């Protein structure tokens, strides 16, 4: 799939999108995919707000497991090590 092809979901976070590979939340100011650490921090922040009862370890474990299903991150060393 090229960047101009229609994609149904962001390859980084899974959010529904109309075009491209990544949603507006997963790219930087220039339109490039954010680095892994930035994306991981933002996704764990969202998980923390959504599930305040979960431990930090569970939040990180769940986020890594989810990222393992995303094309942009499934081969990232941190995801592979944590999945």
C-alpha cells in the first residue's frame, strides 16, 4: 500500500482514517510518523486516562500487545521484546 492509497485504519494506532497510512495523531508537524517513544508515551497516557484502575505495568503490557498488531510497529524491537 502506498501513502496515497485509501487506508481504512491508521497503521500506527488503528484509528479510522480516510487517506494515507497514518492519522493526524500519529504524525509529526512534517507528516512523518512519530518516533516509537513518542507514540508509546501518548498511547499509554490515553490508556491511563481510560483505565485509571490499571497498574502502570498492565498499561505498558497492554499497549505493547496492541502495538504488536499494528503494521507500523509490529517489528519494532521494543514491541517484539514486550509482546
